[in-house]
C-alpha cells in the first residue's frame, strides 16, 4: 500500500490458518495498523489481493467484510461514550440482525436480541456495569466492552489492534484472560506491543519493519531471530 511516495506495506504475503492465533509485531511505523486497515477494508491495496475463506474480498467495504465473519477492535476505543454498556452491545447485536427493529418498535419486543445482549454481558463480566454509561468506565472496562461488541456476530476472524495498550498490569492480565477464553475456532490477528501478552497468546508471530515482513514463525523462533533482536529489540541479546 502506497501513500504518495511512501510505501507503508510492501509485499506482505501472509497465510493464516483457521483457528490460528497470530501476533503482528514491530516498531512504531512498521505498517501494522495499515496492514490491519487493508484486511478490514478501511484501506484498499495499491496492488495485490486479500483472500478470506477462499473468497477475494479486495474490493469489499468494511460492513460487507463484517457480514462475512470479520470483527475488529481499534487502537482507540470505538464506542458510544454517552450510551450505556447494554446499549452499546445492543447496537452491535442489531447491526448483525437481518430484520432489525425500527425506532418505533421497542427492543423489548425482540426477546432474542435482549437474550443475546444478556449473554454477552455475562460472558464478558459486564453485567454489573450494564446500565453504566461508557464514559464512566475505566479504560480497561472500555476495552473489555469493545471486544464484546466485536464478537456479537460470532466472527470467524477477529482483529485486535493493541488490546492492552495503556492498561495497568491488572487490566492487562484481565484482558489477556478474556482473549485467551475466546473459542479456539476463532482466528485471531493481534497487534500488540506487550511481549508478555504476545508470547502468551500467539501460536505464530509475524514481525514487520518498514512495511515488510522480516520474520515469521513460532514464538521461540521469532524470539531468537537475529533480525528481530536487532530491529525490534534494539540489538539486546
């Protein structure tokens, strides 16, 4: 992907197996978020294709990709701060509903929707905060809620962009546990700077530098790769 004369992502050829948990790491400016935006449809590649579950989705917008089973979180939470936790999850559920209620019919007339909301509140330990407005939540709770919203459609592929950034150790541990508890059939792509989190979650790790893949392998392979040690870890052995 080019931005004028700048190549943000160059010749990245990545194959992720169903159910795999893949971490994407690299220094700031390595092209990680640009890569995510290409996969999610927020950017179009200058060249190349994106194949998802055997289908070429290169030209599909984000909402079409979501309908195909793709979920995503962002570096900054993408929630409605003046709405409650329950209302944010409900909106996510409605977005996945073929025959969504209109603004005239109360949502209470659609018990299957409220049942799904209640299920997600319980699953992500947000029941006690259900009626709390998002702006009153801690940052960790907001990230927790964002993951809950991202999985409302039971995505086959979930993209998590720095899910533990800016968190305390306790919040990081909580979010890492939530991610670990996701069904193994869900394929995960995770951008993360916290290497403890990366080595806890990832089956494989891809390292980007200046928009190119410099290493790809299991956590032990990447940890011991000389290029990674030099570029990502500053040459520390």
